[in-house]
C-alpha cells in the first residue's frame, strides 16, 4: 500500500523539531571556525509575504544549507524594516494605528516565514521600530551630528503633496514620488541633512573592492556622478571698467569657441543684477513658473525647451565675442555653478534650445558624418570628441589635448581652473511624518541646537491618536505639546524638541551590524561581535535597492568606521540580486491582479514544492515567469521521490551502505552517476551561483536510480546486498543534495530509510575524482551479428548516441549501405548490434 505524501503534516513535524533542537541558532563566536554572514534584505511588514520575498529567502536558504554542510558557522538572521512611509500610509488607509498595523503584520509575515521553514535564528529578530533598536539609530545620528555630518539647513526640497513630506533625491523617480507616484513639487523647508557628499569619492572608489553585479556598481557610480571638467569665467560688462564674473562648469572646454550663448538657472543669484530693465517682467514671470518644479523633475520631464533672454551679453574668453545670456530651467542651480556655456553644435539640449530661439550654431569639432544636410542646414549635433575646427590656434588638436591646452591658456589670465563636480547631493534626512525615529535634537532659543544627552535616549515616539500628516510642512508631532515641550539640557530654559522624524531608510542603514549583537543594551553593537561576523559575506536582495538602501548602508558603515566604532568600511562583500517574478507577461503585482499568494501555494502543494519551484523556474538573477504547470511539475517530482524511496525503504533500511566499489563491477555505474551529479551540483552552486541547474540534475538522478531498480532480478543474495548497499548510498546522498531546496521531505525520507538525527547535521558530499573520470570504453559494433568495427566512446553514452557514432564509421556505412535499419541492441559499454532488413 502506498503511503501518501502528506506534506503539511511532514512540514509541521520538522519545523517543530528544528525549533525544539535549536537547529538554526547562531553558533558562538570562535575565531578558529570558518564563518559566514549570510543576509537577505529584511522586509518591511506592510502586508503579506509575496513571491518576490519568497524567492529572495529561498535563495538565502539554499546558500545557508550549502555552507552549513560545508562546515561554515553561519549567522543567518531575520527582522523587520518597520518604520517609514509604506507602513504608515497603509495603516492610515486601513484606519489602524501604525504601531498596531506594524505589529499585526510582523506576526502574520513571521507566521508565513515559519510555515515555509526558512532557516533563521529567530532569537536575533530585530524590529527597527522598537525603542530598543531605534535608541541606537538615534545614537548613531548623534555621532553624525557631533562630527558635523548632520546639519540643519533651509533648502528647497522635493515635496510630495500626497505623502505630505519631503523626499530625498533617491526617492524621486522620473519626477514622481517613489512611494505613491504623485508628481513631486518643491518646498522651502528647514531640513536635517546628512553630509553624504563628503563621502562621494570613497563611495565611488571603493566600488572596485566589491563583488557586486556590474549593473549595480554602474548605477551607484552614475548616481554619485563624478564629473571632471573645468570652471571657466565669462565676464559680463557692467559699465566701462566693471565686469561681473560669471563662472560656468564644463566638461568640454575643447568646445569653448563654439559657445554662442550662455544660460543661467532661474534661481541663479546673479539673475537680478544681469537682467536689463525692459526684460525684467518677462524674466520674473518665467522664474515664478520654473521654481514650482523640483530640479529632478525639471531634468527628467520630457518637454519642449523654454527660456527667456536677459538683455545682457557676456564675453566668450576664447574669441572675445559678445554672446547673449538666457535663462532656462534646463540648467540647474545645484549643479556646477548654476550657469552654462551653451555649445549648440555639440550638445543636444543646447541644440534644441538654439533652434527654438534661433541662436547661432558654430561647429568646432570635426565629425566625419557631418552635421549638416545638403543645403547646409544643421540637422543634428555631434556630441563625441574629435579634432578641433574653427578654434583659432587650437585647430587640429584632438579634444582631450585641447581641453588641457585651452584651460591652461585661460588659467594664465585667471579665467579657468580644473574642477570636479558630483551629481550626488546631501541626503535630506527629515520627514514631516509620524511613523519614524524622532530626531534626537532639542532646539533652544538661547543655545541653538542641543543634542539629547545619550543617557536620555531613546527619545520615544509617543503613542498618539492623531498621526495623520499635517500637510503644512510640520510633523504631526508638532501638535503634541507633551512631546515637544522640553527643558533645554544645557541652560534649562524652555525649549522645543525637533518634531521631524527620520526617513524610512534610517533603520536599514545599519541593521546588518545590529544582527551581530542584537540584544546589546549598552552599545549599538559589541565590537568583537561586529568584527567577527561582519562584513556580510553574501547579501541577497532586489535590484530596486541598488541606489537607495545600498548607498546609504555603505555611507553609514564608512562613517562608523571613521568614528572608530567598527573595523570594516564596506558592509556587503558579495551581492546577489534576484530577478523579478512575472505572470502572464506582467510583473506580479496587486495592481495587475496577477498575484499568486504564497499561502495558497503552501497549502495546496507544501513549502518544499513552493521553494523548489521558485528556484527551478529560472536562474536566480533572471526574471522568472510563474507557471502553474511548473509548480505541478515540481510537486510531481517530490511525489516520485517520495514513492521511490518508500518502495525501496524495506530493502535498504537494514542493509550496509556501500560507497566504494571496483570500477569493473556491474553496479559501478550507479556510483559514477552519483558522483558526477555531486560534482556538477557543487560546482554550479559554489563557482557559478547557478541555483536552478542542480534541481534538474537531481531530477535526472532520480530517474536514473528508478530505472536501475525496475525489474531487477538477482542471482545471489550477495549480488542483491551489493546493489542495495550502493543504492542506499545513492539515495542518502540524493536526499542531502536535495535538502537545500526541499528540507522537510528530505528530513522525513532520511528517517524513513532508517537514519536517526537531522539530515542537517550531514556533511556536504564529496565526489571521488576517480569516479567521475571520463574513462573511454571500446564498443564492438556488429552488423547483423557480425563484427564490423570497434569504436572508443565515453561509457555513459546512450544507445542512440552510440548508434549515431557507429553510423559515422566508414566501415559500418559500407555494410549497411542500401539497407534500412530494423533495430539495434546495445550491451552497455560492450557491444552494439545493428540489425537491418534483409532486402
Ligand atoms: C559645454 C558643453 C559642450 C557641455 C558640449 C557639454 C557638451 P556632466 O557630464 O553631467 O557633468 N552643465 C553644467 N552645469 C550644468 C547645470 N547646472 N545644469 C545643467 N547642465 C549643466 O555634464 C557636464 C555638462 O553639463 C557641462 O559641460 C555643461 O555643458 C552642462 F558639447 O559645457 B557642457
Ligand atoms: Zn538652551
């Protein structure tokens, strides 16, 4: 009678047993051990666990089991990124207090993670919204503050009217709020900022040290946007003897002779001084319109160029020509000098602008293709480098050299100098929202900004009933006198607490450090623990965090390193990005209505099938398409395994395992196939990070083993014992290999074939070199029973493959010429007999 594969029962049983025996507890620190810190990006608990999470964590678990069986002592923790906008917005929508909403979700998601049997050390769970945790987030903020890396400044910032909060540049995508998709405007507000720009060079240079996907490194490098060029001064005549200096930043000093006009950002401080009286009205109107939009929106929005003329001219220092000064929103105040020299022949934006306003266009870089049509009309720009033309004594030089020479030439007249610029801006670190860490600063009329004394941390976020955003640029905490009314720690007069909170990214910028020592109540992390476990050896998560979280975490780590609290200055050595999940051609998402619920799959097929499928369907870094048939296929595979192992269990339970045998034994092939599979899987995981191919290898192995058992008859008891002894070895190793993907069923079957204890304590199998060697064998080829040739082949070739080879032999061809093949018989590794029709 068949025993049914009751996955729910089995999975519950093993999850309970793992918990009782503390299987996933982090080992004590021991310098002699090989350690591995394996981390998957922790989730924010805004609702249910989705398939993307599951894929992320299934990848993590494969690596966990693999390294554990290879003798590593592993830290593999899990926690909650629980503060921030997403949780708060969802809570408001549902009319639940953000704290209750968050705690409720944590329970639900944790339940789901547990039902999937993931190998986390739950003793180390952290929650960034708990006072024990955010006390240290606030403490870290104070260290930044004391080092001058956190400061308050009034700045025009990205403002999302729907979320009613300021946003960091990183949170604005194509001019829209990253969270809610609303068009981002701007607002002048006093903000807390973190001086990430001070770390721009190191954040850029150290990318070289990281084993990260190139794509992510490029994204970070582009975000930091280091740009080497020059500042060139254009003089604007005021009266006969006086000039206003108008510096520009350019990366193309070689094109200076082609600068036919200048453009200032609408907010440029010299606009007032430069604009001629009769142009004032138009200029003012233009500026009022332009400043409504955030800078990011201005450069990402696709629209026709707009601008106004100021009535003034500047002198191009290369040829002393007077060129008009315009104002346009395509020039940003916050980059370079806020002013540009426009070279319409060689810059797209300048070209569009010049065409629209009929400004002169002069080519100064020669291009083969030419940029004019037959009639001499300019049709497109040439933005590449090349040989200079129309550039006086610099004609004939190549761009690179010309840049140097032109800057040197102007430098003699103090009109130019080399200069470097970054796209990266300081990190706007305050939010006018409730659900975040209060910023631990007290504002006193007499003393100014006073840091909350460390002994008074944490500054608790009060549990309040009105937490909705005010929309006025003030945090809801500004309406809670019990919160903001405080005594100045310095002069004891009445002062006011900062009421802004920290952004969603604060807690996740250092959580990976806290995991090394999560219960420490006197330090953010014990130094020994941090230095032992960190940096994170393998970090797994989605590419959507390429800039935001990963950049912020690197910045925090570097600052803590500089402050001498930790001894490493990069947080994540190796990074893996898992791809996205699609269904019916679209990204799986609530709004598309194509979500497959994790819990549905688990209750219908079990956690093992779910985990297996999500890794089987595609290489982990690639996007994958969800397919119900694929899930079914994985489920059937586990059922086949279940039935197969049960069918031979009685034969192998009591038998002595055989893991070594003469290579000429008729059963040697079993071990050979096994060892080849071990080798293949080990290399795929270790060297290639191919996590899907081992599953196919295991499916093939199972098929192979089942075939060997089918209709097996033994002449002697000894022969039978040898066969099942080897089979036992094969099945045990198969279960160990598969336990990376489907740990519950493998544990159960491990027990079924008579083993005690957990399969998790097994070592990762090693392959024997001599077993995987591709020996060649000589196969006799017969035609109709007569020896006609001999060929040398790999022993594991199938009959079809041998036949193919045999038919290529000239001798064989001769003997079957003109005849049709009726059949063929193959004695593996020995004889192939080809039978033909007699006519
Ligand atoms: C003249 C020129 C000629 C330029 C040419 C480009 C091509 P990256 O590489 O991004 O640093 N620029 C400078 N400041 C700007 C600002 N505040 N707002 C908008 N654009 C600004 O780009 C540097 C180039 O961007 C600079 O070099 C400048 O245009 C423009 F054939 O100067 B260039
Ligand atoms: Zn004071």
